[in-house]
C-alpha cells in the first residue's frame, strides 16, 4: 500500500504556511451526527425485529403507523406507599359477608360450599370458573353476578376508594353473628336498618317488656365491648384514620381542632347523617364517650390533636413560649407583634417554626383568645 504524503501549498495553508489553519465547525455535519444519536432515543420499539428475521416490504412502515392506546395509570397504583400517602382504602364492601346480597337459599348455600364467605371472594372469581364449581348452575351464576353488580355498582374505585362508607364499615366490624340483644342496642341509634333483613331473623322489639329489654340491651353492650368485635372496630378505625385523617392533618401543619377533624371525616362519606349516627354509636359503646381520635393521635390541648410525637412536642413548645409573655393577668398584644417577638426569640436560639405555625396555634388553642379591636387589628390575650 502506497501512502501519498505531499507538502501542502500556501493556498491550502493561507499566506503563512507555518501558521495552522483555523478549524471552523461544520454545522451540517454536527446536525447529521446529532440526528443519528437522537434517532435511537426516538426509535419505535414495534419496528425492532430479532436478528435473522426477514422483513417484509412495508412491514416497518405498517408498524410505525400503528397507534397504541396509553391507559392512564394513577401514581398511587405504581408504588404502594400505603393509605397514609394515598389517602384511600379498599372499599369496606369487599369485606362484607355474602349475606349482604339478596340471594336465594340455593345460591347462598352454593357459595358457602365453595368457601366464598365475603364479597371479595365472589368478585375475584373469574367468570369462566363459575360453571366448573360443584353445585353451581348457570342460573345460580347469573343470580350471583347480577346481585353482586347491583350491590357493588361500579368497581372502578372499589380497590382504592376515596369515600368513607360508614354503613359498610359498621357491617364489617360487627360481623355476621349478631343476636337480638345486639340489634336492641343498634336500634337506639337507628342503625338496625343498615343490616340485611336476613341477619335480623325476624326480631320484634315491640314484644319486649321494659325490664327485659333494658337487661338485654345492657347484655348486648357488654358483648360488644368485651368480644372480638371491639378489637375489630379499633383495628379498622385505625385504617380509616390512616387513610382519611393522617394525610389531611399532615397538610395542615400537623395539628387541628377535634371538631374540624370530626367534620372532615364525616364529609368524606356520601351519607352524612348516617355517618354521624355510626360515630355516635362507636363513641358511646366502644370508647365510653371519649373521643374517637384519642387512641390514634396525641392531644396537644383540650380541643386540639397533633399528628405525631414531633408535632406534639412542637405544639407544646409553642404554648410554653407564648405563656412566658403573659406573666400577669390582663396582658394582651397585637397578634402580629407577638408573633414577631416569638420568632425573634426563637431565631436567637437557631430555631424556626414552620410558616404559619404560631398563628394557627393562637387561633386553635383554648389557652388563648383572639379578638379584634377598634384599630381593626387582631389582638391576643390569655383565656
């Protein structure tokens, strides 16, 4: 192979052959190389074929013209961070007993024979498997699926439900083995109608004498409190708090009034009046009149609950700091001035409260009273 080395002329170098030529970027070449690089990032996967496979004419063009449908995927479904982050729970109807469906005795017994006791078992049975189940005819299958669809409605959000179904919650917690004494207690709160008639076994409350009725009712309350039902109620209620209160409270600086928490939970349901009755029953029977939130959140004040131990300590710290400014009776401050004093005091110790924390503390705490004077400024005094 002969290599042809030749001396470049002045025309190629310019006037001074010892001076190297200025390298100018070739824009067309750069654009061409960049287009090759980005071509691989935008390649259509459907046009890729295994090595050795022959490509028919216009096959790649046909693939490139195929439109694929991108179904929306909720971010909560991609990674399950739990109800505290999704703010949703599987519908309680999935855990209800099959007695919630208006089934014939034959269809009901056929489900029990297949160990299908809750609605989730029925819902997750593939349709093609129904006929192969022993003792299950086409008529039974049609009846079961019809009643299931009628009861559950749309299954679009049944596995991640943003709505609190208080009636279904109560049916799941109390279970399927309720007796006459239990329905006497429920009837006092107008809740017995939330349970299917086939669970009430034709009880007649009118046939009770006053004395025997009261005795049976007391027996029913004790049965609720001391059995597995009480454990189930508090366990399921903890899940409700995690899904519907924890994320909401976390967005509100980690503390809120009990009344606001209660109203938020009630308005998470579709039937507000029904939910109030359910909570009243739970509070009286299982919490002995105490707050439903007490086992799950720390009380920062008489009327305020905090999200976690850190928020509880922060709330108590702000109360203690504010108290030092009211060293004698009758003192009051303009709210914005007092906030400025407290912030400056904290910054001297290299500490800062979250934005809006102190103002909210003064507004919610029962230890302080906010009022407006003639100068149209908010003033704060100790209660």
